[in-house]
């Protein structure tokens, strides 16, 4: 084999190796790009989780001190499914809604409580209490503003 043939053969080997390395380099670069994208997605998810956790802490029910112990004025239903944990006026509202056996308007509850239902300002505090009971899982508030008991 002449020197020229050996050089040509070696050059052919190196060309094939360069082509193979080029393919590997493209594969490595594509995988690196995928990893960069995956890293961004994970960072976004972690940020969303952090924001949700901060929001959950901010929305956590506020406890007050009663007789030296921390209690919720209106506890979440899951925390205490016993209605006796509710303040008296909230228990009364729950019993009125339950006795209605279906959808109830704020006005109806107000009438049962003996409020002046013709005066709108008298119903707003009651609406707030009903909404608070719904927010805590004791009642269900429909889009039309009516309330009903949870199943």
C-alpha cells in the first residue's frame, strides 16, 4: 500500500468519524435544549406552587383567642363537622336553612330571624354571615344568590 493510499484511507476514516461525531453533537445539543425547557417548566411550576402556598396561608382562617385558647369564630366544616362549634347566631341560621328543605333567599332567613327585611341595610350583615358559612363549607351558595345545605 502506497503512502498516498494510506493517507486517502485514513482521511476516509476521519471523514466517517467526523460525520458520526457531528450526529452525536446534534443529538447532545437537542437533548440540552430539551433539558433547558424542562428546567424552565419546573421553575414555573415551583413558582406557582410557592404562590399557591402563600395564598393558602394568607387565606387560612383567622383564629381568635376565646377563654385562653385559639378558635375560629366560624370554623371550616372539615375541621369540625359538629355544628355546636358555631356561634349561636350561625347555628340558628343553619337550622333555618335546613328547615327550609331547599333553596333559601337571604330575605327568607331574615324574616325567620325577625329582621326588618324591607330595609336592605338590615339584610347585608345576614348575607355576609350566610356567605361566610358557604365559604367555610357549611352551606352552598348558588350563582343566583340563594343558599342551601351541603349534602
